[in-house]
């Protein structure tokens, strides 16, 4: 079998075959949402979260909006990527010296393994929304690292390996509010501490009105023979407010600042009741993906209506063909 994904096998990936008669290249899990209202006593909603395989199970860092309205990060485990046990309390962060370093707030995490370390990127508070960065090796001690970028910024996404000897980070510079604009930029670092060579990657707009207001990187990019496969969200501004959908792009494998292809049309948009009705209606927001390199299966975890956690699926070859054949130059 041809292997398009350059990575490891994951035979226990959460998966459901495409329903008969479905013409879409991304389809929803029939058991959605996998996390619903009031999933744990401390949090009214868990959404926009990130998961990874670990040994024969799965681990995750979850955005939990607590009953006081403040968002922060929780840790969880699952035997199958669907049934989750979330820690009762937020993650206890420490600094490099082991002293407590609690978050003022934290939301929309991404989670990635680079070599033997697991890194978490989230939206942090540094006198305004900025990118937070931390690490763990055992899921017991979580160490906060220096903020990689100045405020205001959101949607920080690390690549899963160095490219040309440098760590790479996608982000979306923003403002202090709900960001009525936004393009994706790329930064690089030799050590995860010092960041520079900031480059514009791609912007909002084009014929795809679903991404006309702003865009932002989603899950950690997947390395494929076609390039880096990046899911990203796009936002349109309607008479009734923002609508969040998501599409995908393929970035050059050796120069991820270069976009090779990018979907003109969305891959998923709010349609189901758990996506259209909730704390913030009409939102699908991808934050994580799992993949099996042997079969090309991809599971995409996304937040629904800023309330629930849901899963969608795709087959990598079908998806890449679709992106290439339905691409738009911006």
C-alpha cells in the first residue's frame, strides 16, 4: 500500500467509515459530541482541545471553561480517543525552577510531541492575549516556558519536527478583542526560546467567503508526500455574527512559508444542532488531528459552538486530491 503520510502507524485510531451516499471528503462521527455540557464539576464546557496518542491509549490537553466563566487548561486520558476522563482540576503549572506558575487564563491549546518531549501551545495572558508555551515528559510535571511572541496573538501551532534545523511556529497576530482581521504568519527558533524571521504565510479572503474575515492555523500540520497538510479555520461575518468553518492547505515540505494549494470551499461548516446552537453558535474549530500512516486515516477533533468536543474523519489521499483540484490562488 502506498503511504502518503510520513509518520507512524496508529492502528487504534478513532475511526468510522464514510456513510453511504456521502459526497464530502470530511465526515462527522455519528456519536458526536464526544464531550457535551458540564463534562466535569469544575467546567461547564470543554471544547477547542488537543489530543495525542500515548502508548496504547490517548492523552489530551483540554480547554475547560469553568463555572466562573474563566477558561483554563485541563489534562485528560482516554482508552480509545472517544471516552475521556478529564482531571478534576486545572493543570498545575510550574516554572523552570519548579515554583508555581499558574495561568491567568488559557484556551485553545495545541499538543505536539517533538522527539521525547510533549509541548503545549495555547492562548495565554501576557498583558493581553499572547501565545503560551509549555512542556512535559510525564504528564505530571508541566513546565511553563517563555512566551514565544509578543501580544496580541492567537492560534499558535508548532510543527512536529524541525525544518532546516529550526523549530517552526504558526500564529495569527490579532488585537485585544475578537480580532476582526487575521492572517497566518510563520516564525522560527533555534531553541524554542528566541523567535524571529517572521513571515506571512497566507491571508483571509478570496472567492471563498467562508474565510473572508479571518483565518487561523488549526491542528499540528501532518507531514505527507505532498507537503505539510494543514487544517485551518476561516471566519465569515454575517448579519447575525461570525460563522467559523474549516478548510485545509498544503505547505511546501522544505519551506512551509510557501502555500502550494488551499481549499476554495470549506471542508466543514456548522450544520448539526451541536454546532449551530450553544454558548457561541455557528462554530466548528479544529484543534487536533490523529493519523494512521499505514491506512491514511485522519481523525480531526474540533470544538462545536464553543460548547462541545466533536470528531470528523478524512482519508488522506482523497483529501489531498480534493485540495489540489479545488484550490484557489490568493
